[in-house]
C-alpha cells in the first residue's frame, strides 16, 4: 500500500528531529574541541590561569592546522575545525548581530548543513546538495509561524508545509514554474479546505465544489 500524506509528513518530521540532534551533537563536539585547544595552550604556556589572545590555532603532529578560534572577516567570532588536509569542515560561530550558527561543509567549502538562530527566537535548519542549492529547510519565523520546504535541484520550493502563528497548518504543492497547483489547509475554525488547479486554469475547490 502506498504511503499516505500523513505517513510522509511523519517521516519528514522524524528526519528533521534526527538532523537537529546531529547538529546539536556536532556543536557539543566543537565546543569540546575549543576547550581542548585552550587547555593545551595553557599547558604549554606560562603558569597562568588566564589566557588572552586575538586568535588561537591548534595544529596536529605534522604542523597542519586542525582548529582555529578567532574573529572572522565578516565580524563574527567562531571556531573552525579542519580535516587532515586542512580543509575547513565545521564552523561554530556567533555573528556580529549576535546570531549563533553551526555550519557543516564539504572539503571544497560547499555548505551541506547549516543551523542558525536569528535574533533570539527564529531558528532555521537548511540542508543543501553538494552542487549548491538547498533541498530542505525548516524554521520558525519571528511572528510565531513555522515553515518547512522541500526544494527541487534548481532550489525552487516545490512542497511547503507551514503553520501560522495560531497553529493552523497547511500544505502547498508547486509546479516546476513556481505556480501553486494544490493547497490543503485547516483553518482557525477547524474546517478543512482543498484547492486543486489544472494546467489550463481549471479549479476544483472542496468542500464548496463537493457540496454542489
């Protein structure tokens, strides 16, 4: 039997939860790496319990950079973790506006996953393809509404699941031209509605059409 829309939404929600936990675990590991770097610097430096520096770089046994803590060109402050070839692969930073960010990248520098908290109340998780465009985003807006998007290979949103500030949910399906073709919503009065639009402009609306 083919999976229902509820089954697909439940699967997407579970995947989102697992990805969020993965990002959180990566942030913890990054923080532990920063603590280890500071501890190493203290052990190899003077016998002081306080270290002040503009930047801190951690190298491996061959002299390759594996972690860098400092201020970024964009004004943010963060920790960058490098792989064995000195490619930056993970970033934990706080922007100049105070927004924290966790970013995971390929060896070439392409961002594959990014978790950002805008201000104090608007988190956003985005997953991208190795070629560049995002294919999945989920976030909470400043007005209290939430939004989950599935995007095609060109970066165009094709399926949008959202919930307004009052908790009323909706699902919107979009064609390759960016035109809405199907809309399923539950309103604030707990009534459901369905709207389908054909390629020639034909419209089916329920429950209105279904009751005629």
